[in-house]
C-alpha cells in the first residue's frame, strides 16, 4: 500500500484531516483528530517498549554513543530543514535516559 493510500484511509477513518499549507499552496498539512489520540497513545507505548528492548541490548556507554550519534544526525538534518519528521522519530529515544536526555522544543511531538 502506498503512503498516499494509507493517508487516505486514515482520513476516511476520521483519524486525520488535511489542511492547506499556508506557505506552500501545493502542499497539505496533516493534523490528528481527537479520534486518533487513543491510537497515538498506543503507538507511543509500542515505540517505548521497542526502545527499551533495543537499549537493553546496549551497555550504558553504547547507549550514550548511540544517542550522541542520533543527535549529530538530527543537528545535520535540522540545518537542512528536515528536522520535523526526524525529530518525531528519534525524540523518544533521545529522551529515554536522564543521563542522555536532550531538551526538546515545545510543540514538536
């Protein structure tokens, strides 16, 4: 299934709505509806469980190194204006450990 078809199905199910991008008339922005919130919560739960399993396989030093590398990738992509999607992807991992947590800007989750 294509990404566009998946987005169409999510819209048909009432989980998202498409809105015009105010800065690019060719683009549409996707917004979660209230109906999607419980599903999103479960997705975060699964992501956290997976993350815990991955980090459990690493030593504390390895986990710190991984987080450092992910932060560097994030910084490089941020400089290129690609951070929104990546930020949503790696933010939970970056914030997992109090030792290696990174501050996150408001409204990016």
